[in-house]
């Protein structure tokens, strides 16, 4: 039996795949590759807002991606300082929402209960974590695109001279921070809005920081892989 006849017999019995089946597998593979590429280049938008008015704080984070299919609205811990029987305390309030789920948690921590051993443990963990996180964070920052950035400050002490000096320091701090950020991120689309308003006639303090930036999923994966590689290097 010739080779051609033998091949036709195998195709009829199903023991040998037809040429069309190879094409279908190539089509499926090409579609999967295209979907993977689209996922990797898909931007993740993060919206950070911090507001302080007197003793009230608000720290909100909104994260969205995949054309709005993924939405995360999170109000992260807010620190409120006060006095409880002449003991300073910190109140942490956490509210988060993912879809229809809500979580609220409130905890009071007394700094008087913090021991030197616990502080040394925190410092040790920070010393271990910073070299791991720093390369990935620097890479992620270099790939970020800032869509909106504003920083508004109102401050007053009741003393005109002191208020003027503090307003000048605030301007210097904001300018230094934005100059540093300009050289670290990939692109700033809109011009940052900075304002420092001195209140000479009364004591006041208000802060409004709003930042919206985007980074691609692929860059987040690379940053995570960099951190994992650093962990393996330290363990090795």
C-alpha cells in the first residue's frame, strides 16, 4: 500500500488528524495570545483621595480596570488622635466595599501597651521588607501615568508671622515633592494643581490631596515578580 493511500485510510478512521484541525488549534492559540496581550496592556486606574478638615479625616481609594468590570471602593484606616482618661489613643476605622459586600471594623490601640520588643520587631520587619519592595515600587512608579494631581492646604495659627512662615515651608515641601515625582513617573498628563492658603486671623488646618494614576496589568505583574525574586535571593 502506498504512502498516500495509507494516509487517507488513517484520516478516514480518525487515527490521523486532518489538516483543518491543525488550523483550528492555531486559531484558538492565536485568540488566546491576543486575549493575553490585551489583558497585559489593560490599564488599572487608581483614585486616591485624602481630606482633612479640622479633626475629621477621609482616606478613600478607588481602583477600576477591565472596562469597569473590576471596581474596588475602599476607605482605609483613619487615625484619630484624642484623649481617653488622659491616655493618648489611636482609633482605626476601616470601611470597604467590593460589589455588595461591606465591612466595618473599629479598633483602639493604646501606645502605652507598645513594648520595646514589639517596636524592635516592627523595625526588623521593615528592614527586611524595604529592599524587597523598593525595586518593584520604583519600576511601577516609572511606568505610571498621572491623570490628575492636586494638593490644597489651608493653615493658620492665629499669629500672622508664624502662619506666613509655615505657608512658605508648605510651598517649599510641595514644590520639592512634585519635582521629585516628575522625574520618577512616566508621564503627567494634566498640570498639577498646588495651592497653599494662609489663614492669618484664626487657627485652622485643612488638607485636600487627590491623585488619579494608571498603570498596566503587565507592569504590575513584573513588579510582583521582582519582589518574589528578591525574596528568593534573600532566602538563598
